[in-house]
């Protein structure tokens, strides 16, 4: 009869490593989306390239919903404020075509655009990579995929319920607080 002596810490380390490997695979539902934020009381923020998907389960929803990016179509207009130099154009909006639970959904990315509600979700286009990469100022850091989106349940708040707008009795566009281009104020 032979006695086998195991290095106990090494065995434990191997077992923990195997368990972590199994859990990391089972916890990932989307291998190609880039999730930037997914925490309670805030919308999930994620990025997609064309053809990629993100699966979301929010609030009291028991059924996950799949969001797939189909296409992005940007729109430009001439910039008449500056002398012609060849490439004067202003980015004015973009149509972002998504597929949610197999149904096509078009979302606009433009100034003052509010989130839309579809299939029990509220969706918002945070940023388009093409526009962000060409921005002279005010671009977002680290946009890696074609579009950055936010999503929450249709009955969830867009941030903590304790958030209040900082200007009392504010009327839309009644002050110089007009620069909310692609930045939704909760």
C-alpha cells in the first residue's frame, strides 16, 4: 500500500481556480457586448458593434430581453459659420436600428431626445462612436464600439429616486442651460 501526500494549499488553489472558471463562463450571457455599468437604481450602460447583442433583465422582469444592433445611419448638415475648407459638416442626428425580441426598433440620437419605451424597457442612445471620434471637443472617453446605449425597466427611475433637477420650477429651454447634447439630465 502506498501513501500519497498532497500539497494541501495547491489542491485548494486548483479547486478554487476550477470553480471560478466555471462560474465566469456561466455568468456571461453576452460575449460581444461591452458593459460599462450595471447597478441598481441606474440604467445599464453598454456598447455594441453591428450584429452584437446584449441581454438585459431589469427590475421585476423575469424574462430577459435581447437587444441587437442592426445599423447606424448618421445625418449631417452644412456648417455655414466658417469659411469653406473642404469638409464642413455638422453631425445633426443618427438613426440607430435595433432589434428587441425580434422586432425592429428605431431610436434617434439627437439633441433633447428622451429615452423611448419598448417591450417594457426604456432605451437611450448615449453616444455614436463615429460622432465621438470626430468631435472637436466634448467627446466621451473610451468609446470602443459603434454605439453606447442605456437601458432600464419602463417603471424604473433614470437614476436614484432622490435625484432632483437643480433648477426650481425650470421651464424647458427658458435659460442658458441648453447644452444637453447627448447628455440626458435625470
